[in-house]
C-alpha cells in the first residue's frame, strides 16, 4: 500500500471520528476596522473541539471583500481571508449564558488587483458571549487582530499596519 493511500485512509478516519467528539460549528457575519485601511464587512465559519469542558481548540475562516488601504498614494483595494487557529476558554460552558475568551495565530491570505501584497501571519485575541439552548446558540464577540503587511505599487513599497478591532455575530451549534 502506498504512502498516499495510507495518508488518505488516516484522514478519512479522522474526519469520520470528528462527529463523535464534543465540539461546535458556527457561521457568522463580521466587521473589521484595521488601522491603515477603511473598515470592511465579511462572513465566516468556525469549528471547535473540546479538550475538556472549559477548553476548546478552535479554527475559523473569515472572508473580507474589498477594503481600501489608506497608506498608499492611490487607493488600493485589498481582499483578506484570515484563517485563525487557537484556544478558547469557556467560563460557563453548560449555562444558558457562556462568557469566553481566546487567543491564537492567524494566516492571512491577502490579494489586490491594484498592487502587490504578500500573505502574512499575525495573532488575535477574542472575548465573547454565547447564549441559547444546549445545542443551538447565538453569539456576539469582540476580536483584536494584529497584522503587518507590505503593499507594493510598481517601485513604491510601504508598510501597512492592519491591526484593528473586529466584531462577529452569528449562530453556533454544539454536539
């Protein structure tokens, strides 16, 4: 059996066992206001896996359409897709209202038709509340994103600090 077939079989086994683990899945709308760019709205999804009742490993992906950088001589539209991975602490995981905090690392897929911009890494911190029934919950959260990028237009390069506040709201399903 080839190494490729073994890797595919292991990946399928892991994916098939995920529903048996305690966790959550959510979808949300998002708003991000970076320092050196105009604000942008977007949408995303997240999935979490519990280690213990109060500690969850979480992955998120968010899509922000076009926001305009304010550090270049001309307006530059940038598309950002941050993929986040981190830990989340649920303070009251079985209560009707659960406050939580979390932090992690982000890989940003960045693209622009007007300029050259490289993909970057960053960090984030999050605090929020989820509330509702045992399996279906509504959530509100505030997030701080840290991102430094370089935008190049022809021979002109400039550093952009895209740190900023983000807010997410959506629905989460637990199993």
